[in-house]
């Protein structure tokens, strides 16, 4: 059970209502995390802008950013974010097979060298940031520019915030991402945990 209840569309100002409606149109629902942040509107609005800049701008492919966010959430153990990023990965046309293969990214033929380097960094940084090494960045530089590496690390950092937000708040998991995650990664032993 969530520690703080999310606000509804009729309880927020026009700017937040527009943001909620955008999420509903693009994802099929508005995340409860954003609706809970809305109890302090400027936090929710700032998060929305940061989320947009990090995940949907730049030159790193959006589907790779979704995998990086999923890997970072796996490392931190946040099942709310794992289900959301499985849902977004599906929206960005990643197959259930590739999403489920994230757990074998090092050996699966579904991943290329650049994806492996980015996912490896996300798993390390999502668990304990100082586990990352110069070797990790040397490998990243084989595939990505310095600006693209900044995008990848920004994605990991964004989910550091979200993972901690959602696990601390016990954010209620919405029905759609729970179903998508169960379909795509349920065979790996994934369970929605306290976010049900």
C-alpha cells in the first residue's frame, strides 16, 4: 500500500493536468509516481522536464535508453520502475524476447557491443555507482561519443532518483505496466513485490 496517495487530474493545476494527459495518451496511464510528486507541483513539473530532456532528446537511441533504465532499475531492485521500463521498452518496439534476455545480455546474440557496454554500466551504477571503472568508460567510448555517454549516465541517474522515490513511497503499480512486465519478464522470476 502506498504511503502517500497520488493526486487525480481534477486535483492539479492546468500544467500538471496537461502533463498527466500526455502520459495517459503516450503510455495508456499516468504514473502514480508523478501523481504523488504533484503534492509539491514544482517537483512534479521539474521531474517532467528532466525526464523529457534525458529520455527523449539527444542522439542515443530511445530504445537503448529504455534498456539502460530497465537495467539500472533491476540493479537497484525497484520493481515499480522495472515494470514501467518494460512497458516503455515494448512501446519502443523492443521484443519481449529481448527484454527478457536482458538478464543474459553479455552472451545473448540479441545485444550488440554498444548495448552491452551501456547495460553493463547501468547494472554497476544502479547497484553501487563507485563499482564503475575506467575500463567501463573505455568500452563505452568504443561505441559512443562523450555527449552520448553523458546521456547514458543521465538516464542511470534519473532512475536512481525514481528507484529510490518509488521504493521509499511504496508507489502503487498500475495495471498496464504490471501486465506487460509479467508477460515480458515474468519467466525470469519477476514479481511486482510491494507495489501491488
